[in-house]
């Protein structure tokens, strides 16, 4: 294990993985593999890293100004929500619908990682047991459901007209729906 010291020097107290996690501002896991020794000196490049990057070259500069490179390969992981049971399209999701597991990530932000991102929402597609929950499949539950009677109010200048109607579409708050 090695650690980045005050001036970018590495010391035996932390791993190269923790330095890469810091460069990526990543709170998940990362496994780093490299061949050879980590060069002495301070890390000068890269200044940051994108989570999900599979390979990179780290550059170190020693006290004499000489630069050395270290190619690394990385496997990124993150705890994500996995369906504990299958759920049909349109059903509101509850905390009991999920378990959390570590999953290999190539692009962060694709899957729900916290209950707050999924509980109370509905899926636009069926969600299958044992599969991660794609954020793009989730939406707010409808505020108004198809088939319900609603009051239609139209205001133009000083004129107000009202009529009863039946919703032809589900709709979330602020959405345009057919009546």
C-alpha cells in the first residue's frame, strides 16, 4: 500500500486505488492493476479522472525533475439498487422492492444507487428480479390518471370558462394531457 503525502509523494499508508478514487471524486470502489513499481516522486498527471475509465497512464516526477510513467488498468464498482422481485410497468416502487449489490460500472449515473432515487416513482417498463434499476426507466407517478373526471378551466383576459372532462392520458403535475 502506498499513500500520497503532503507534496504529492507516495508513502506506504494508502493504496494507489485511493489516489485514483480521489482523482475521480468517486465514492464507489476501484480495483487498480499495474505492472512494475510505482515510481518515486509526486503524481503530476492526470489532474482528474472519469469514473469508468478502463486504463490510464499515471505520470510521476521525482526530485531531480525526471518523469516516469505507470500504465494502470481499473475496474470500477458501485453499490446499486437491484430488483428484489419483478415489478410491472406503472406500479409505484417501495423500499421492499430493492436490495443493494456492488456492480461493475463502465458509466456512472446509469443505475439507481440510493432508495431516494427510486422509492415512490413508477417504472415506464417492467423491472425484472435480479436486474439493476436504470434511472431512465423511472418517472414521477401520475398526478392524474386516465379515465378520471376533471374540471377544465380556461382563462383568457377577463373571461373564465369551465367544463367537466375525462382524462384520456395519465399525467404528472405540469404535463399537458388530452381530455
